[in-house]
């Protein structure tokens, strides 16, 4: 975890129904809706990482969990 380096990732054996890869292709959506992204994927990821780098994700998770109750 980003906010708690003491936590360890636990890997489990692969299950028969696990999805190994997902591929997204926005072209059908773009064609149907005449939509175009304003920024490239790389620019969007860079912007997200820069804007969210200082957040405590455990606190965010806990807040969102409370909102769902």
C-alpha cells in the first residue's frame, strides 16, 4: 500500500475464472458518439499522478466506504 509500507501484498494461486488480460478499444464508442478525448492517455495518467500523489489512500478508501453505508 502506498500509505502503509508495512502492509504486504498477498498473492493467491490463479483460479480458472481469473481474467488474465483486458484490452480496451475506444474506437467503437468514439465512432458511435462522435466523441474525442481532450488529452492523450499518457497526459491524463501523468496529470492524475501529479494531482493525487500526496493523498492518503487509506483515508480516501475509509471515507468512501462510510459514504456507501
